[in-house]
C-alpha cells in the first residue's frame, strides 16, 4: 500500500472537491479512483466499502471514510488546520458551515434544468453578495490579520478561497465590492501548497459543464 489517501468519486468536483482542496492544502499527495458508470458504484456498494452506500469515500489511515463533513473534519484535525483551541475551532466550523451552504448552491448549478438556471445563478449572486461574503470581509477588516481565524492558516481560509474562485466562475466581478477578499484571495493563492494545486495539471477539477451533467447523474440515479 502506498500510504497515500485514495479518493473514490467521479472525475469531477461535486462533493469531493473540498476534500481534494483540504488534502492538497495540507501538502499531502493523494490517489484517485474514478467511477465512470453506475456499475462501478454498484461494485463498490457490493464490496461493503461504503457505510451508507454513498461516495465520497476516502481510504485513509486504514479507514474507509464516508460522509464529506466527517472526512473534511478528519483531514483538518490531522493536519492542524483547526485553530489553536476549541473556541477557534467553533468559529472555523461556523465559517465553514456557511461556506458549505453557499457551496451547495454552486455545486448544484450545473445540474439545474435550462428553465431554472438563470434564477439559480441570481440566487447564488444574491447570497454570495448579501449574506456570505460580507461576513468574511468584515472579519478580515475587524482583526486586520492575514488569515480568517487566530492569525494562522486554517481550513476556513482554504474553503473561503475555494468558494471565492467557484463563485467567480459564475460571476467574474463578484469581488468588486470586497477589497479585503480580493487581497485575501491573492495571499492565500500564493501559499505554496495552494499555489501548486491551482496550477494546470493538478488534481483540482474543472467546472462541470452543463452537457456533462446527464452522464454524472446516470451514475447515481
Ligand atoms: N451526506 C453524504 C455526504 O456528504 O457525503 C451525501 C453523499 C451523496 O449524496 N453521495 C451521492 C451518492 O453516492 C453522490 S454525490 N449517491 C448514491 C446513492 O445511492 O445515494 C451526488 C452529487 C452530485 C453532484 I452527482 C453534486 C453534488 C452531489
């Protein structure tokens, strides 16, 4: 066994992408096993490797972990990306849960039917602009530090950058009214592990194209 975490999912973002970001930010190499068709999922289900018959599944440290949040929490704790004490962890969790709520909207965007896409995009832009991004702009302004929590790099920084970049793919000028998020984006993108993940050829996945959605949906439904 290589000792590298092995990620089981389809070859696209979906629920695995944040896991990829966190492992990469921690500077850990990982392998991927892609589900190409429904049969691949069925095989994995029949093997007894999936606690709830679902992916993402990550083989790590002798475990077959499922449930996105549990996997993210484990990687975060293992690689000291969870702040210095329980209160910092609580704040990181609050930030991250908010980001995951916005991310749910972003994740489901490519799978929207044609007649719902415009409205869905408007909801993303509204929620990012008026609910989520102001919280992070205010936090950075309030403490004047480089990182969101406790003046040190944490999963909140990783997940905020991931969400900013994904939102910009939908609306390139989304940060226009958020100067501190603009400098945050540049700063965190320059952290060596992240810089590497952002380079072409990395295991970061491209945005899911509308026309790819039916093939992906077929694997799971
Ligand atoms: N709570 C679980 C988690 O967070 O890990 C949910 C996992 C989940 O919904 N997995 C789906 C699955 O395995 C694939 S991701 N379904 C098979 C089954 O039998 O339930 C679904 C997804 C897609 C695109 I496709 C965007 C987001 C999610």
